[in-house]
């Protein structure tokens, strides 16, 4: 079979556009409506998407403008995906869990459990928290600095993957006749002692169907790229142009040999924000409907958060983006991307806030199914992507538009599957099942 692209459905309750919750076709209470998520999962699975992708934050926004934004109440991702595992059969289930405000044993146990519940479809989006407000929910007055967050993340990954190898695949025999529940020699105690963690183990969950859940990573800074090259199997990134995506793709794939990894062992899936219409004019009209719902102050509040937890409310809306120090609490790569965009297009603060209201810095395509497929094919075939994490303005309508329009066009071109290749997420992504390091 010729190389085919991979697709993830990035689910953000009401949709990715900051004003989606105000649209008449969107259930405003979607964040806590399981029936809504069940419908989304089944739409994506029917279209043969590889994954569902759920982001997370462990702090609720409390500033005054937050009352104008639908980001304050939503399910905890692992709980949600565990429930969705019971109403799906093939699609991968990727949840975000921060290494900044979790413990490795908890994360290892929960994702191993999800992998068992789903029959081998779990993925862990390993992130370092970029929301400074999370610190005060976990006994800290200040957020962990950028360098320390990544040092902690690297060791966190070592501990989690070590715990996932606590048991060999055939350790549990559960032999009633002999009375032997497991082979003692196939149990491995981790005994990790490091700079950030001291974890004995073993994990009290058998080795999971995939051996280990798939590791996803989203950092694009220098430190983030190096962590991804060392640890990730899927990378989610924000790129605004074909050229920048090609450069990122070549750079990250080029780092893999240092860790004795092949190019195929890592799938790079940039985010792409899509608005689909039967005609280009219809698509543009749909997009503008959402843009008209963006209050300037809401767009600027979102911008400040995306730039690295800055309060921009004191700056004039019709003025330029102010010079800001390099963020130590947020995403340095996203700050660089948005600052360059503002300078390149001479955008005011309000214009920049409105500009990112949908895609949040990701590549955006507004057009017909054929036009969108053209852009995805171009990136896929010209060394910029192995697939895409699909962001739609509103849910469920935006996902239905993509599933009913763009997916058939990609399938017609031979670029996307018509049936799942296997039962596990690794099989469908074309990733090898890792062996047990202790065996």
C-alpha cells in the first residue's frame, strides 16, 4: 500500500473557535454532555480517523473576561476517553496529562488501564504545563520554570515507561490448578531514584495490549524538539506555512538517528484549522459568521494566554502587539510564531486576537473539500507532514463537514484509508509494538 496520511480529530467541547459556543448550532453545555462526545467519536470513527485528541488544563480561568469564554467547565480527559472506549471499537484515544502537576505512577496506571479498557487504543499526550495558574492548585506560589519543566518531563517519561514494563507480556498465567497467579521471574521492580522522582514500582496493572500506550508530544521549542526526538511517537505542532512545516519536519526527523530511531518511528501531525463549504464563498461566509461573534477583549485575552500568560488588557486594542519578554511559564515556540505573525502583517492587538480566534496559530484553510484536500496533499507529499490533527470551528457541524466532504476526497485520491488496518492505535498509525526492556 502506498504511504497514506494520518488524521486526528482534536475535540474541544464546542469547537476550536473561541466564539463557537455562541453559534446557534452548537450545544452551549457541550463540555459536560457525554452524548455530545459520543456523537463526535462515532462521526470520527465512521470516517476512519486515526485518533480522538483531547487537550486539558488543571486550572479554570478566573479573570473577568473568562465569563465571556466557554473554557471553564469540561470533562477530565482520561475519564471521558474511558467512557468513549465503550462506545467505539477502532479509533485511538489520546488524552493530555501534564508532567508538571502529576505523579508518574498515577499517569502510568491510568493510561495502562485505558489501553486495557479500549483493547489497545490509548495514547498519552505528554506535555509540560504552559498555564501558570495551575501552580496554585498544587501547593506552589509560582509556576515551574521552562528549563525545569522539561527536565522533569524527561525523567517523568523514563519513570512512566519503566513502570509500563513492570510485567512481561506473559507474566500472568492465573493457573487455578497449580495456584500460580503469575511467574515471579517475569515481574520487574523499577527502583527509580532521580533528580525529581523516587519510584519503586512495580505497576499494579499488567502490561497493556500495545505493550505501551503511544507517546504524543507537542513541544516545538528547541528543548521540546529534543524531548520529542528522544521520547515521542507522534508530534502535534503548530506551523503557519508549508516552508516552516517542511523545516520543522526535516529538523525533527533529522534528530532521530541520535537516539537510534528510524524516520518511520515518529509521525509528525501539524494542526490544521479547516472551514468547509460546498463553494469557497460558502466556506468564507461560514468563517466570517464565527469571526463576527468574537468580542475584541475576548480575542485579546486568548492572545495573551497563547503568548505565554500575559495580561494584555492594559494595552490599546488598536495599537501594536507590545514587546514582551520571553515567556518562562508558557509555550516559547507559540510566542515566537504569533509575534512573527503580528510583525509580518502589521496587525493591531485586536486584529491579531481576531486572527487567532479559530486556528490559534495553526495553519488555516477555508474552502471546498477539494481545495482543503489540495493543501493537505501538498504538505503530505512535500515533506511537511505525516498527517494532521484536524481543528474545526464548531462541533458537531464542523467535524461532520470534514468527515462528509474532505475525507471522501482524500480517499478518492488514495491518500487516506477506507478501512482500519488493525485493532490497536499502533497498528493503525504504523508504529511498532515496543519490547519489554527487562525481558
